[in-house]
C-alpha cells in the first residue's frame, strides 16, 4: 500500500515548523502556538483575575534546550499506532477526523517518523529537540 501524498498545505506547514524548530527559534514556535493557547484559556471559563494569576508569582524560571531520544522496539508505523492508541492528544486528533482524514494523518505521521528514524534494524530511534521549562513559585 502506498501512502497518499501530503497536501501542499501540510507540506508547507511541516517545512515551516521543521525549519523553525531546527533553527532553535523557540520564541517564534511559541508565538505560533499562542493563539491556540489563548483559545484554550478562554475555554477554561476563568473568573476575573484568575488569568492574571497564571502569569504572576514566578520566582525563578529555568529553560534548557536538550535532546530527547524516542526509542521503540518496533518500526515507525507501529510507533504511530501506539501514539494513536495510547497518547491522548494524538488519539483525540484522530477521533476529530473523518475516515479519510484519519488515513491522511496516519500516512503523514508514518512518513514523518520514517524520515527521522535513525535505526536501520526494524526499530525506531528518533532524537528530538525539546525546551525544558521549570517555573518555581515565588517564596517556594
């Protein structure tokens, strides 16, 4: 079975996110995610003043860029199936799509994992950059 081609919009988005992430420009990446985060905060139905409290009270903030190894004893397609079944955000993404959309997302994710897979023995090894953020409350 041949995976369906990615839509041009998905290819463009994937390329932009990859370039931003690899450049280490996490501020731009965070800015791209901000509208969704603000929408999420709006849906929390916070009382007046509660939203501001989320931003205040940080005594220290530590950020560290590091690599995280994703190591699985099975091939990339099974990694996608595992995330689809057991990882809530991925599961919910699939459930929000119709059957055709689920097929396209499955194919896109399989292609992505296969593209970055460094293992050549039928397993999966992908190193991914991450930004670890630790915020400590004032007075803690």
